[in-house]
């Protein structure tokens, strides 16, 4: 046998041995120890650990309330007085929801609509013990409430920072859907900063596809660290059940509301005294702003913090205390959550320049902060969009009738010709036109002079409609 043949035999033998050892290792080694499966198994293990840690702080809330229907003819005449029922029928209605323990001495955070008008509230803990609860404070504007049970040494879940959430993050929803206690569902963050949903007055919702159903309301939405990053509040559904879209109040907002309710029994909100509207790309162009973000001030309340600070109508707020403002709902929440008496810096754009103005936060006296949706109508013709519009001078005696302030100035729309360019702009009878192309309008004479100077088919005007002031681009 030649040396070459011997070498080939030895090499073949070694390759066979190596292949045999490899096959034996793959067959006998448990699959979970192979690195490719490690990344799948570890998150699953961590989810179960999160549930074990957080579930004891989640409670079931059952309520009983008295419901009364209007009296019917049958109620009134079923028996003669004194047996007649002039108040209508009454009955007890029971409902269920969820909550999360926020302090070890018995404070529980839930939704306002869970405990609204409740005659009796019962809280059932993870260990199935049930206690009667009392309402400490409730806030319908954010749909949050704090109730309390007389128990000590309760488990409390930690809070997370909802400002750090990213779309796509894993989350768990824990609650009692349909009375099925401590149900856990998993999903991701679908979106953040959802406003104009129509659920509450102050909205900054987290949107998630984690299954949320009736009974989940008030329960926590937690991240993979086991921290509360939201309070489950509502679902978007055509059937009443889960359809992949749920909303939760972000933890940073919920904590502020919770602390205020526990300390004050109510929510103390900040106020600066402005009316604003969202900035569109078209409005940004007309205000000579390169980047279309921010909100436009359409009115400043006299003797308000904004008035004292020097803010003016037409200013565009770019930042509030270092935070970028991209829409009016964000500014509304930031102002409301500011501490009364604190000083905040507003970065504004005015007449081509950027300024910083300091404002001292006051307490909200009423819902004076208003946000106006931008209205814009378009058509194909390139005529003067004010053609066909008839106006008269505004008099203080008209203020009550059109919802304006007696100190306002402008002209009132009293007639719009059918089929005219003005009919397609969105203007209405009774609108008070206060500015045209950033120029104040004091009288019908000013109005006529202003429109004679206009050579373009889209006009920027400031309208007062029923007391709400907003900028509007009129296009023919």
C-alpha cells in the first residue's frame, strides 16, 4: 500500500469520526440549549416572571348603582294616588372593572367610568379577599379615579416612564375582562400620543393591540420590566369586543392625576390663558415658517399669565419648557400638568424671529384653553374667495347674539350669495372677520380696502365664530 493511499484512508476515517460526533451531539443535546432557541425562550420566561410580580397589585372592582328611567303613562296611572309612581322605575345595575394598587396603604387607581355614580364599590384582591371601597377623588376629564380600601401592606407595582415608550415595544395588559379575574394579554405599542379620540377632554393615549375587553378598564398596561406604563381605558370596537385597538392613559399623566386626587381630592390644572389651533403646512407658509410644526395662538385672555408674559395673537409656539409642540393637544396637556406658580419658558416664532418668553402658571379657572381645528375649503376656480360676501360693522350690541366679546373688533358676515366663491370657503353668517392677511379689520371700510389689495386666490383671515377664534385660509 502506497503512502498516498494510506493518507487518504486516514483522512476519510477522521472525517467520518468528526461527522459522527457532530450528529451524535445534535441528536442527544436538548434543543433549548442550542443558541438559536435561547432568544425565544428567555422572553417567554421573562413574561411569566412579570405576570407573577405584577398580578398581586391588580384588583377586581365591582360596583352597584341605582338606575332610574323616566316615568311612563303606565307608571303614572297603574294605580291611583297614593300608589302611583311619578318617578319612573328604579333598579340596581352591577358592573365590573379593574384597578391597580398604587400605595401599600390601600389606594387604588382605576377609571372614572368604572366607579361613576356608584352606590357601592367592592374591591377583590389577588388572594380573593374582598373589601368595601370609598372614592377619594375622580376626574372625568382624563377618565381616572382613586378609591381606597382599609388594608395595609399591599403589593405595589413600580411605575415606568411613558415618555420613553417606542412603537413596537412589547406590553402586557392585566385585568378582569368579562369578570375573568387576572387575565393577561400580550401585544405591542401600536402608537403613542393619540389625541382627538373623543374619549376624554385631555387625551394623550397609548394605542396597543394587546387584547382589551369590557372589564379591563382601569387595569395596568406594563412593559417588559414589569413597570406600569399606562392605565387601560377604552377600546375601539364596532362589536363591543376586542378588535385590535385599545387605548391607555400614559403613566406620566396618570401619576400626576393620581397624586393630585390623593392630595387635593380633585385635579388642580395649570392655565396660561390662550386659545390655539394646529399649524398646517399651508398656514406655516403664510406665516413664513420653514418647518410646519407648532401651534398658533388665536386669542390671549386679558389679565392672564400669557397676556402678562407678552404673548400675542399670531405667535406660533414651537416649544414649551424645552419640549417640542407639534399639535394643540400636546400643548393643552403640558400646560394642564404644569405646577401652579411655576415659571415655564415658551419658544415662539413671531414675524420671522424666534423668541423665548417666560410665563408663570396659574390655576385653571374653567375650560378657557380651547383648541380649534383648522378649516380649509378649496375649489378649482381662481376668483377672489371673498366675492359674494356682504358684511356690516360689528357693534357691541351684537356681541351676545353672535357669541363675541363686546371689546372685539371686526365685521360681521350677514349675507353670502348662493353660488358665489364665498359660499365655498366655509364662512357662515354671523362670523366675525377680525383680520385679513394679518391686518386688523375695524370696519366695513377696512374690509373693502383689504380685499381690494388682494391679488391671490387664497386669503388668510382670522375668524371669531361663537366666541372661538381661529385662522382660516379661504380658497376660491
